[in-house]
C-alpha cells in the first residue's frame, strides 16, 4: 500500500486540481469550448483567466513551485467557487508550515471543562483534541459512542475508532456522513500541521486498513460542520436520534467540546438520564 502522505509534497496542487475538475465552464460564466476536453472540469488557463493571473503563474502554482500571496489565494478561491471551509483549508495548505514548530498540546482537559463535562445532564459530552483525540467524556457519551476507557491511550482517537473499531463503527448508522466528516476534520488538521508526525502516522494507518478512508481521503473534500443530527444504534436501546453541536473550548483553543442531546422529556432524553444516574 503506497504512503498516502507522500502527496502532501504538493497538497496545494492536488486540492486545486480536484476542485477545478468539479466545475463546468457554464457554472463560472465561461463559454463551452468547441474543442473536446480531455479531462472534466475547468482547464488551468480558465482558472487563471477567472483569477486575473497569468497561465504560467497558475501552472507553477499547481506544480508547487511558488508560494502565492493571500490576494492571489482569495482570487483563486473565488474563481473555484470555494466555500468558507474550503477557503480556510486552502490558506492552511500555504501557511501551514508557519504552524509546524508549535508543539502538540498536552492531552489533558482543564479543570473547568472537566467539571462541565461531569455536570451536564442528560446530554453526552466528549472533549476532543487535535484530530479528534478523545481527551474526556461523561458516562452518557460512553454509552452512546463506545467504551473509551477500554481503548489504549495512544489509540484513543475517535477517527481511528470510527474506522477500525467494529463496535464504534456499528453504532454510526449514517456511515457515509459520519465517516466523511471524520476525514474532513483530519484533512484540515493535516493542512494546519503538516509536520505533525502523529497525524501522518494516523493517516497512513487508516489508509492501509480502510478502503472507505482511502476513497474519501483522495476525494479532497473539505467541510467542518459544527452542528447537525446523528443516529446511533445502541446495542441495547436500539436506534436513537440525537442533535449534536461542536463547541469551542475557552480553556484551550486546540480543544473542542462535542455535545449530543435530545429534547427534554423525550424517550431518548429519558434513556440518557438513566445512564447519567449510574
């Protein structure tokens, strides 16, 4: 199995090629060419035209031979119709090396956050670190998502567990949604911290062990949803539908607080209350 991260040498070019392949000339106001296209999507010279830069400059950019300015990145993002998450990712690909000297944060939860996790009821709470490392959780979260404490500390990463732990994987009913979301969170962190050896090892392990991961990783999709709905198949309680939110952690900007809840007095909330009381 080839090392997926070898492509990070020109991750910017990989991403730009994937995005322009998704667009058609008519979508960006260009006339359809009379000549047959060898590949789908926009040509390099068409992106250059839309961004107001020379074709040679754009070619060298895709080849990873130059570092563009913020103004050029903004013009390219606009030309490729990138959304906010994709634009942030594009900038991380260029600026990520400025972050590589930052040490990986301590895998601990601050006292205020730990107290919040313990007191919130009846909701499931997980504190995630970089690349969804599982740093803290309450009893409801363990009932819904799996027994985190049984997982070795160096493997206690939710993305890894979702793809490689059969119990966790079986609980995620909408796998195409949940799995893809995990991949996009990881892709964003790899762009921000390209020299983080632990992230590289995680991507390589998942690419070797999971066909789904390999497919979704190479698709170059980027999206960071912060709320939604998730269906969990609990081994005893059956199918449970919950709302979820990803919140920032005031004590540590590297951490996120993941909350899953159900309407008060709903059957799901009553089940969660029972778990909280244990």
